[in-house]
C-alpha cells in the first residue's frame, strides 16, 4: 500500500512541477527557450507514464516477481529500463542546454564589461592627460610605513 501511495505522490509532484514550468514559460516569454520547455514537458510525460506503468505492472499484473510467463516479465522490465534510459538521456540533454545558455550569458556579461571599459577609456582619451600636479602612478614605495610616515 505504501508503494502505491508513494508512486501516486511522485506522479502528482511531477505533474505539479510540469505545470510550474509551463507557468514560468508564460511569464518569461522571450527568455525561456521553447526547446527547453518542450524537453521538460516530454520528460515529465514520460516519467509519469513510467511510474504509472510500474504501478499497474506491479499491482495489477503482479510483475514484481518472475512467476508464470517469464517472457512477459522480461519484456515489461526491459521496456521499463528502456524508458528510464530515454528519460535519463532527455535529462542530460536538458542539462547541456542549460550549460550552453549559462555559457552564452557569461560571454554576454564579459562582452558588456569590455564595452564599458572601452567606452570609459575613449572618454578618458578625449578629456586629455591629467594635470601635471596630479600624480598618476601610485607605487608601494610612496606609501607611509609604520616607522616612516
């Protein structure tokens, strides 16, 4: 009984997270890639189907023990393993897309920093050199030491 309740709770949680992803994609229209949403919805549907299949196979057809028709038992668990492998592959693809997005975001941030520095340097070059009485080099030798202020 606990197994059945656990599977139903997990299926409900997966469905809830899928609805959350859909709502997030609706709020972030331009920033949320369609590919990622499609990937996650597909993965959630496959996971719900996997959990429902295990629930039905174990509770209805009693495929938790290899009794009776061994071929049916092997085919069922073989399909479950293939479906699990497909879900893992989709999860890896999702992680790779997140990594690509974060890498692109990092590159954009560094490019913005470089453009800001370049604009500042151009502005400084247009203003001309600093006055003669203003020092531009600050070395450690010019700093006061505790014994020699």
